């Protein structure tokens, strides 16, 4: 069984300690660090490169949703599971838009928390019962619209996806858009993460299937 490395982000030391104890009793789970602030979470995410971050929303100064957005922008590979007491619609959808892979309440059972960690580590979208009901209700109330494909992409990401679909290399894209190759690589990683595809080839297929490029 491949070990899943975990970073716990919560401003309550007692809760972090209890959660660490729970997770360290589970086979294949390894807590590699703890953070009590969003700033520490950003630093440790960069240093430790965990597979999964358990992120609370209410943190001092910067909240967990903004921390999630920044971490995913820097390293889309890291999967983030919100573990919080907030269960309102705004919090759930803000977390998803920021890039969270899952959303589970602190009152969930130990088994549900562990299953959720394993699920997001596999790339699954995981929502606890309360959050899942909100997501399903939201989509049930939506009327079909002629929205553009991949609305989660920014204008620049959509522009780069079109060039990817034309099979341009990162170097060629950088030259055409007057960007650095590193910036283009970051954009490509973000696009692959947001489209939930495995690699550049699958991104091209998804773009072509949506009529892009």
C-alpha cells in the first residue's frame, strides 16, 4: 500500500493533536506536518509537498479558502480536503471554486474522514453528506445555458488551452504570448488540474471534444 502523506491545517492545537493520533493509527497514512495559520500552511506545503492537505476554513488572518487557492496555483498536484465546521452554501462552493477536492465536516465519523482522505488522494471528488446535498441541489436548480466550455478556466488559461489543442509546445506558446517558459508550465499544470485530466494529451482530447482548437 502506497503511503499517503498528510499536512493538517487547523488553528486549534488540541484538534490537530487528536486528528494526528487518529490518522497515525491508520495503515498507509502519514502525517508529515501541522500548521496553525494559512501562512504556515503555504510554507509547509512548499517544503513538504504532501499528497493531501486537511484544511480548516477559519484561520487567523488569511482563511483556508484563500490558502487553498494559493496552494493549488503553486502546486496543483496537492489534493486539498476541507475539514471544517462550516456547512453553508457559500463556504462549500467557495472552497470548490478555490480548488478543494473534497469537503467534510468536523462532526463526521472517523471512518468517513479516513475514507475521504484516501478518496481525494486517488483524485476523487469527495463531499460529506451535508455538502453533497448542497452540491446536488445547486445543480438540480440550474437551468441549461449556453455557457462556454470549461468555465473554471481563466481567460488566459483558455487561451493557452486553445494553443495546446493546436499542439504547440510550451516554448512556442511562451514565445507567442510573450511569457516565460516557467509561467507557461505553471499555466499548463493548472489547466490539467482544473480539467481533471492526467496529462497534456488528455487535455488536448478534452479541448477537441469541446470544440476548442
